[in-house]
């Protein structure tokens, strides 16, 4: 689809082989939470007072860590601006960040540990979450005063940071960011969660007015559209033959027009629909793969998107590379968690696909 990809691979490979070691590299800075996920496979979720045995348990670092891990693997310096506590869970978080070359620039809490979540997956692959919030959720309006993006940096904001006291820090950061995206010398990428329906009106208004790049899956996009009172034409989704694609395009168009900001709506192997203000909706093809994971590949997609924007790619090109990275991440999942590939591998998949058409 995009001839620019093949034409620019050699240029970027040569110029950015040592991107992480270059002081001029643009960074990806996340304002999201990082916690530990304890993933447990069970036959069924027990009722109150019941009992269940897990035949597979896996502890992994979750939240915005996986976005930053993807960004680092794509060659962008990655920085975590959230709060990390002190204790066994925080130690796991710090070790994971260090192992992936992710710099922690945020606050440290000495009086409490970082949080964790139990993720129970039953035989029908339905997931149940039980969260214990820790230091990451105990911020205030000063939490992100440490964030001073340089020209060309990409600031990632996750919906998981909008639900607790740390949201005040996000709001304060947005107040200092120009409402004119062309007046900022850095880029904001906002990755909401489906709990966006619970974000308070004032904060949501500030986020919309800042006009970041919104990156959502279909469910998150519909939640945001409902929250903003956007009417969509759902007739396309009821038709046979191409109805899903038309429905996605309509959702992206309607939501994009209201946000007046760049919008990416992901749909797994079907790729993503992209709209920029005043432009038409563009469908960026995905890379079908067999689903072998139990977690979403949204984080590898978002992290790759942020890294590619930091490396100077256009939004459409960045989305295409992110689609490829998400597909490979699913193929290479570890313990049910998609594992983002390297920049070289993602580009190779895009190139191979282009050459086969």
C-alpha cells in the first residue's frame, strides 16, 4: 500500500542503527501506570466462598510498561514518568524497566509498594480482573512536573492513569500543553481504555481540547463516541459482505470529526482506520495471524506507533508498521502476553507484504 516504506527503510536503518545511543534521538515518554500482572488459568471463576485451582500461573509486568518495551524495541529511547513504590512488586517493575533499557524519570515512593492485579482466565478465555492499587495510583497535580518533552518527543498518556488521584497530574500536564497541536514541538498520543466512561467531565474536556492523536480499539472508540454523544450510522454493521469495514470507517469518520484530532481505530488483523482533521478515512491493512495469546496486542501497537512518530514517520506509515509489529507480537507471545518484535523484523514483514502484492 505504501511505497514510502520500502524507500525509507535503508535511510532509517543506516541513520538509526544506534538510535538509543544518540543524544539527538526523540524519546517516547509515558505518563501511564506500571504494575505487576499475576495471570492465572482456571477452569471456572469460583463463586463467593468457592475454590478454584490454577494449572498455569505467570507473573508479568503490565500497564504502560508494555508500551514502553515496544517503543524501546523499535529503537526509541523510552522513559517512564509514573510513580514506582518500594517493595517486592516495585522491585519486579524496576528490574523489568532496567532489563529493557527503559529509564524511570518519575517519582519514587518509599512508604508503599507498587500495585498488582490478578488476571483470571477461564476455559472460555474470559478474563476477570482483581486489582490492588499501589504507589502508581497515588499521585497528585505535581506528579508529572518532571516531564519536559524535547522537540520531537512523543508523550504517551494511557487511560489507566485517568481513573485515580494521578489523573490530577495528567490534567496539570495538559494545561501546560498547547491546545493547538501545531503549536507544540512534541506529540501527544492518548491511548484510552474502555473505562473512559468513568472519567470525569472536566478531565475529558481538557483531553479533547488538547487534540492529541487518539489511538483506540473498536470498543474504546465506541465508548468514547457514546460519552461524547456522537450519533453513528450503524446500518453498515448490519449488512452482509464488507459491513464490518464500512461500520469501522463510519465510526472513525464520526468520532474523528467531533474530536478534530488525528484518530486511529484498531481492529486486530483487519488493521486500522485512520483519519486526520479535514481528511478522508484511510484503511491501513493488517497482517492476519493465528491468535495464540490471551492478552491484547494493543500495547505493542501503541508503543510502535509512538516510536515511529518519534523517529519521524508519518502517521499512516507509523500505523502500518504498528500493524505489522502487533501481528508479530501475537505470534511471539510469551506466557499469553504478546511480545513486540524488533524494528528490523517489523519493517521486514511490511516489505515482504509489499513485495508479494
